[in-house]
C-alpha cells in the first residue's frame, strides 16, 4: 500500500478512539496485548478503506463499535480482535491465510467462523432454515466466542438500522426478534436480549412503542420519579437492618411492557410490574436478611415469591424474586442477589471469557453453556427429519415457553408454568369456562398441574359448569385470567356495583366532593369504559381504586404550591454562603448532590456520582453535606442533551416543539456533526427538576426521528 493511501485511511478514521479502547481493555485486563489490538485496528481500517455504510460513515466504524461492545463486556483479546477483523475475509481482499500469518490461527478460526455465520440465512424456508440452524449450533460448539461476536455485530447493526431502506429494516428486525434476541436470552445475556427486542420493536411497531413511551410520560407527570422514590424507600429499610447493599431501579423496556400487556390482556394503567428493582448484597446471607427487611416493611403479594438461590435455574441464574405492595398500593417487583450472582445474571455466557486483573474471571455460579451446545449438537447429528430438528431447536431456544399438543396433534404455545386451564382457555373461552377436568398424556391430573414441553393435553367439559374464583390463582396467562374475571364479574355484577357505589362515596367525600351520575359518566369516558355502572363494578371488584377515579375527574386536586426561590434551592449551606451548579455534571433538583467549597466561589454543587469528584477524595475538609429544598423549583436549571436526529424536513422544528410542550425552554443549540442522513447536536434545556428532565427525554425518545439521546456530561468544564 502506498504512503498516501495509509495517510488517507488514518485521516478518515481519526475520530475512532483506539487509544480509548485499549485503555478500557487494560482496566480489566492489564496483561492485554495492546500492540496486537492496535495492529488489528490498523489492518482492518486499511482493508476496509474506501467502503462506506448506508449512513455515509466509513465502514470500519462498524467493526470498531462491535469491538467496543465486547470490550464493555470485559472479553478477552482474541474476541475483541475478531470483532475488529470480522468482515475482512468476507468484504475485503484479505484471506484466511493472511489473517493467520498476522494474528495467529486462533483468531483466523474465529474470523472465519463469524464469516460463515454471516452467510447463513436463518429466516429462510423451513427446510433450509433447519439446516442453517444445524450449522449455527455446530459453529457455536467449536467456539462460543463466534456467536458472541455475531450477537454484538447484530446489536450494532440494529442500533444503526435507521440508515437502511425501510423494507430491509423490516427483514432485519423480524430476524432479530425471532432468532437473535431469543438466542441472546437463552445464553443468559438478558440485557442484550431486551435491547435487541426493543430495537426490533421500534421498527416492527413504531406506533406501539411510541404509545408506551407517551404513557410512561403521562404516568411520570402523575406520580413523579417513582424509581428514585422507591429506591430511596428500599435503601432506608436496608440501612435500618444494617445491610450494606446497592439498590438499582429501572423502568422495563417498551417491548417488555407491550408483551406483558398482550399476554395479560391488560391496559398499561393496570400493569403492576412496569418498574423493576434489584438489591445487590455482599453475601448470600444478606440476601435473605434483605428479603426479611422488605417483607417486614411491605406486604408480600401471594404467589409471586421465587427462590432461585436455593434452586438455581439450569443456566446458572440465581436470585430471589418477590413482589410487594409498595407506595400507594402499587405492586413492585424486587430481585435480590449477590454481586457474583448479578454478574452471571447480566453477562451469561460472556462471563466465561471475561477478565479481571489480567486473569480469566472464575465465577462459582456460572454454568458452562458450551455443555448445552454440545448436548444439543450431539442429539441432532443423527437427526434426519428437518422439521423435527427445527422443532427441538425452538424448544431449546425459547426456554420460557411450552409447546404442547391437542389430542388431534395441533401445537399450542403457552408460557412456562402454564396449567391445563390455561390450555383450555387458549383453545376457546367456552371450553375454559366449562372445564371440569383434564388428562395429560392420557392420565387424569389436577387442574393446577404444570404442563411440560411435548405433552398432550385433553380437556373435559360439562354443561352448567362455570369458573371458580380459585382459578385466578391457578392460571398464568393473561387471556385465561381476563376470561375468568370477566365471567365472575358478570355473575357478581350487581353486588360489585352496590359495593363500588359505597366505595366511591367514601373516596369522594374524603376530598370534599360528591358522587353524581355526571361525575361517574365523565370518569367512564376518561377511562374508556362503557358507562357509569361499569366504573362502579370495577371499583367493587378492586380493578379500579377510588384514588384513580378521583385523579381522572379532578386532576387539579394534585396541583402543587408556590415555586421555591432560586437562591434558596439548596439546604445545608451556612448563612450567606453562595452556591453554583457545576458545569461538568449539571445537577438538577431531585438528584443526590454534594457541595465542594472553592476559595472566592462559595460552594460548587455536584451530583454525587460526578466523575470529577474523584480528584477531591483526599480533601474531605472541602466537602459539604447538602440537599435540594423539597418543593416545586422554577425551570432555570440548564441541562445539555446530546441528540442525534434524522436530517429530514421539519424534524428539528418538531423536536423543539416537543420540548416546548413539556414547558421547557431551549437556551442554546450547538451542532456537533452533520451527515447526509443525521444531525448530531447539543441542546441546552432549562428545567425544573429530575422529573422534568425525564419528561423531556421521554417525549423526545418517543419520536421515531430521534436516533439517539443521552444526557451530555462535559468533564472538561471544571470550576
């Protein structure tokens, strides 16, 4: 290659931070071969020079980002180098022998394995699909790192899918949803499964995803930052019990919520597990102590407790799951585990190649998934029937589902843990309502029996039979629960209406209002129910609460008081002491903060997790214990948002309108990058508090033309 070509390649990829990647790898693997990684970066960049992605970016940005994903997972050098080179043999003039000469046989084998996987059409016709699945599992059995690179490759392609043609987006998203996301989940990489599903969901059903995001936005307006409140409550209870643990809270991904709405046939407002919380303890004993503290403070929901520590899942997953009635009676799902258990739950198979301090990480809870692959491939080496092979593969991959059969041999798909009653309602509501017994594989069984994969189920019915109230606790599918509740509600409707009217009277009198037919009709309209009697029936059956009805009819009852003075926003300062928000982390009310004294500048307010505080750890005399004043703050706290939007007519204007609709002001706007398809810019927005920030970000994320959004932290802007 000529010197000018090398110079051109380096100029084209100067924005890729190879030094940063090498530095990241060194943090968990100090013995990493940085020279070999740099050589792979230069070789890959040179071989891909002149190739471009649909977005107009140099093609090599893709292998580099795939390597970045794997480095974030703390994987070994060979896997990361394979990521940098994974498209060279397929898309450039590079050859297997050349990669072997430069980087060794191990990496050449891995690159070749990824190349072969890329050429497999897993979403093709069933016969060809079965054969290609066989090849997929054979490649995985040789070296599982091949599929790790392929999954990271698919993840980055899905993150940048908006640059593809619409019809291509649909094909890739469907393949991701049907094959790659379940495969990531089966391998224990739950975070990747959730992100792949959500990215595919945004392509396959953008309106559905936007609907979920907007409902989240509406919910936050009504309840505030629930995650911060509940994590605070949990931390207080753990501190009382003397338990040292980290508490993490998060909202479920839009697709996860959508799927639960579909499975349970419930509206967004009726879902109980929109948020999830994790407690990470130091020891197994602390897990059970934490469970006791949680159950002592909040009432446990019957039937929602699972101990996967004493009885781990087959993939090594260990954790305690419980659901409690938390704030305002809302159900809250809590998972409790140790740090080692958490690592397995987060990384799955990747834990086998992760490094810490230069040595392979040995986790006592990890199960080697290669054994699962080996067992699977051995079983199918002699299988001649393609349909049988494909059926077994799907049974293995979709491990959270059960495939059973009717007496006529028709397949019925149910969630794991389903019972014959779920099976009956899956066939037809009338069959479920009139069910009196069931046979599984020809043997009479109780209705609460859990169905297993491949079993044949026969339902016995009788005229005059009707659902029993106890059935609600037996079934697991939303369809069955909804059908049973509907039938029970019909039978007890008159009683529920009478009870609901009394509950409504008490609730409305509590806020100084009267229940009238007009008020109930208004509530029915707002809640999209048939009429006032339906509102009362649902109140009486505990499907609605008086608080929810009042909030629907009289939202003004939740209004807030006067705004807090800007100069009095922080509590804990000495009289006359001035404060300033730090530019590096831009704290807003609602976030945990700490003050740092500066000579001549008063107190600088930082978020508790600001990275610039690391430089001040040894200067404890300068730290001030402060907090935000509780109440309503004015919208004067500037936060910078790093935003990537589609370069189409009207998009920027619509983004500005969305921010304005949230009663937020744009104080500045700076473009960082302009591409043929996308703009990247920094938007400075004046906000009230953390809840206001979340509302603005949710409104923007719900727009299909916003490709990426994150809070911009500028560590170079120090005091």
